[in-house]
């Protein structure tokens, strides 16, 4: 594999925009976010606290709780960047729980308001019944989803038949690890669990397809240390995801190599075993373009590949499959979507890509999208269980 040049792999952010323009852009973004989040919280306050007309003490407590929860949503990204997980988790955890609660409360009250309008239900009694029903439903969904998230990933074995795959490598086992999200909510113990499950799957090759972390190398080096024990006959390969970029991709690309992972940054290698071979390529996440890189440059990744060999492409974002199809890639392995993670969020993911979770065929090419091993945001998984995927590959 060609040596990774970090100076060119993930360039320093371009300095074209003036400081004034950057400040103006940030200010506009914060203003819009404040307006959206503030409006959502006012709506929840009206439906949960104001309209039901609770006793004064309960109304006051509810108002303060919603106000504090809104502050947490704006505070957690700052605290998460500035403090190590042992400190930031005390802000991040309640913020993420409330984020999940907000999602279901807004859905619930939206549906309840529509129903009340249709049947003409008005008055204090209807407002209280609505608040109690939506709140109870939200708590129930969060508890079920939290239980699913905390029990961790299940080992999922998927049989794939690929054209041009060498018969001598039939039964080849690739363990895909993706969307692990080590950070303020998932720690060293979770990383060790992933390593143990991977070893039990007896992989020939391990593919880490991004979103390994949420946080800096300085804060998470100890938490990701167990990944140095990942081992497979043909190696451990890594491509970055969007959250790895948010966390400082330049530093992480260097650090994962110290853990024994080989970075495929718009590049490829030829995997050979007992005279049989295939191409393994990897691309950067599209997020890399924002820092002056080329993003998911499939053409660069496949440049110079031997003709006639099956090609497996590692790409965090399934949207890269559009470019992979043009190059007739045999199989793309992706993550990013979490399978929606929180029902019915998966239907919103469809607005971005039709490859949400599982195995898809398009012409002679195929793509597998894993739901991921961890979670991001609300510690909840509902109708989108986490997985550690074993792809068992044979010739078509």
C-alpha cells in the first residue's frame, strides 16, 4: 500500500474566507438554530405545561426543566469538545436523552393536535389528556429504545455472491465495524466488547468504515486503545466518516495507524492469498471536501487497479455508491445511516439515500449498508438494532 501522506490526505482548512465572513456565517447559523430550537421548545412548553394548567408548583418545575433542557442542547457540543468524556458525559447524556424525548414529543403532539382538530376536542380536559398520553408514550418508547441500545450489537452474518470473485477465496469473511462512536456516551468497555466480538467472528479481513469516534485524540486515546488488538490474516483497514472529520481527521488518521489499522484514503491495495486476489479500495467521506480535500474520490481510489479483479470499496457514506456504479465496483461496504436508529427517522434518511440498511443490488454491482455497532445522539435504538456485520463472500 502506498504510504499515506497526511499533509495532502487531509489538507488544512482553506483560508480564503475572511475572518469577518466566517464570523457572519457562524452568527447566522447560530441565529437560525436558536430560532428553530426555541420555537420547538416553546411549542412543547405550551402543550406540556401551559395548556393543561397544572398546579403552580408543577407548572414552575416544568417550565424550568424545559428551559434547562434547551440550554443543554446548545451547551453539549462545546463541553464535549473542551472536556474529556469523564466530565462531558454529565452534560452530554442528559442532552442526548432530551434530544430523543424532543423527537417523540414533537411527533406525538403533532399527531395529537391533528386528531383533536379533526374530532373537535377542545378545553382543559382534552389538553390534559393529550399531555399525559403523549408524555407516557414518549417515556415508553425511550425506555424500549434505550434497552435496545444498551444491550449492544448482535453478530449478523450475511452471505454474498459476487461476480469475478476468485473461487479459491470462497467463504472469505470480512468483519465490518462502523459507526461505533466512542466518546462521551460509549467508552473503553464498549470498544473492548467490539474487539472481543470481532475476534470470535474469525475474520479474514476487518473493514472499519468510519465514525469511530466523537471527540479528539487527546480525550479519547485511552478509550480507543482496545482497537489495537484487532487482528485479521489480511489486515485491518480504515476509512474516515463524517464524525471522524468533526473530531479532527488529520490527527485520527495518524492515530489509527498506531493502532494497527491501514488507512485507505482515496487509495487501494491488492489483497492476495494463495495465488488468489481481489482489490480493496477506500474513499474519504464527502465531509472531507469542507476542509479542502477531495472527499470521496472514487476515481483516485481505483486508479491503477488491475483489470479483471473483483473490487470491494469501503465508503462510509452510501451516497458514494453513485460514483462506484460508474466504475463498476463489485461491492461497496458502507454505514453512516444507522438504519435510521430511531423509528421513524429512517423514512427521513430515504430523502438522502435509498440505501438505508442491508443488502442491495444495482446491475452488476452490490452495496451493503450496516446499521452500525454504536449510536449517536439519543442513547436509543428503535426498530433499527445495532449490528456487527460478518460478510461471507463467495463467487457468483
